[in-house]
C-alpha cells in the first residue's frame, strides 16, 4: 500500500518515485480569497441595503408629513366616516372599506378562474398549447392600468349597467348586496376590472407551484389506481401553501391598484352594502385629491392614508412571498 491511514491523518510514505506523500494536514491550507468575489459580495450587499434604506426612508418621510393628522385625529382617523376638507374633519374608514371590499370581491371572482387555468396548464394541456396559452395569460399582466380603465369606462360599465345590474336587481333585489339603482359605476365594476388584472398573477404563480410538485407523486397516485381527478386533488393538497401565497400576491396587487379603479368605482366616500353603489379606495382618494389639497392638514390626512396603504401592501406581500417560498421548498 502506498497510503497508511493512521489516526485520521495520512502518514508520509514513499511512492513509486521515491517521493514522500505529504500529510493531510498539509493539504488543508485555505486558499486566498479572490478579490473579485469579495468585491461582488459587498457590491450586491450594498444594493440590498440601498433598497431596504429606501423603504425605511419612505416610511419615515410619510410619517413626518402625516404627523399633524396623527396628532389631531389619533385612532379616530381609522374609524371616522366623515371626509370634509372644508371643516378639516377627516376619517379614513370609507376608503379602507372600499379598498378591502373591491379587492376581496376581485379575489372571489378571479381565484376560481385562475386556479382552473393553472390546473389545466400544468396537468392537462398538451405541450403545443401550454406555451402559447401561458404567454397570452402572462401578457395580460403587462397591459397598463390606464388601458384597463378606459376599457372599463367604455365597455365594461355600459355592459354592467344594461345587462348585469338590472337582472341582479330584479331577481336578487331582496339581498342587500344587489339593491340600488343600476349606475354601472360602482363596487361591482371595480371588482370585475380588478379580477381581470390580478388573474394572470394568480394563475402564473399557481401554475409554477403546481409544476414544482415532484412528478413521482403523480406517477405514484396513478400507479395505485387513482383517477386523473383524484391525482390532481392530491397535487392541489401538496401545493396549497403556494396557491395561498399566489392568492395573497394577487390581493396585494388589487389593494394597490389606482387608475383603473379610480375610473370605474364612482369615487364617493360612503360605506354601502350594495355592490351597485359607488365607493372609494385609498389609492383613488390620493390620486384624485392630492393636487387639490390646499391646507397642510388636508395634505397630512392624505399622506396618512398613504401610510395605511403602504403598510397593508407590505404586510400582504411579505406573507405571500413567505408562503410561496415555503411551498416551493417543501417546508409546509
């Protein structure tokens, strides 16, 4: 033998050429750190710190500018329903309600469609159809929101006013959510246009999460006699955390949407159970009234609404990213 293992070390023995083979401890010399790796590491670290610093700076600046409103109204700003710039009496509850109601309505409409599209693309569609159909669905996410808004004003709202709201009011008018005059502009129009906007996000991420489920699980379920539907049910169960994360990402997009919703929701600061009545969202009130704000308290109240929107959006997106990350790595 050329090597003699003794106490975890390689003893110096003589090889065929007569030279001694060095010990393993002599081979454990740490290589010098490459200068390029060090520069690259700290450069990327600097970029990450810059992004985090920008977020913190934005939050700080908004807090400083909204401090007069915070000191004057306190927690009553969140529960107040009056928005009166003349008397300088401000309450954000109608805008919070409008934001959450329109977003959850959009999610209620878009989630079944998105999940069906994701299941079809990942489990049932042939390869020649999957790629072009996936591209067309993802293309919807690249359309500017102002284009969606114009489509909503000239096509969606007239269609809702003439073909959707009258039948709903006639047959289901006993329910509070379907009462009122058929304006066309209102919470229903906002929910529908938001559902179209978040559908490609939820569908694309859900498809990727379903594809991340190991192929062996599909083969195993089919091997023991499961039908195609039963196999898909098992896959959906494994991917539920990732689908929930995709849903929350879509919700975050709906909460922060501005122009398309502003153009179809009606922009009335009221709280109503009817989907036919106009509403208002936090993003819409900022876009509509910031240029008209003439007093410091008016501006401060609008910036406080911006802080609320900022915090809600960050929390929702953090939860969504965490769930998607956990699902794709099999942590949940």
